[in-house]
C-alpha cells in the first residue's frame, strides 16, 4: 500500500474540482465517496489509489455526458 497519492490522482482531482465550480470541495468529496461505495462496495478507507483514479474518471465521464446532454 502506498502512502503517497499518485500524481495522476491529484491531477484528476484538481481537474474535477475545476469542472465543478459551483460544488463546494466537501460536496465533491462526499459525491466521490458515494461513487466509491457504489463502484467498489468499500469505503474511502479501503480503496486503493488506482481504484480511486477509476472512480474519478467515471465521475468526469458522467459530467461530460451531462454537459453534452447525452443520456447513459
């Protein structure tokens, strides 16, 4: 288990933050926590950084779909 977050993880988190300017940081983190639970059946405590990158990418894709008006 790594104790340092991967640079990719931090870059993706910063990009998501910029993509959601109306969302407070705590709201973004809470939303991501819900996605972590939905996608992995685990909590923040148990998820690996690589899995979190997958969650962040899923959220980014969902945002892009919403912005373009494309349904899932």
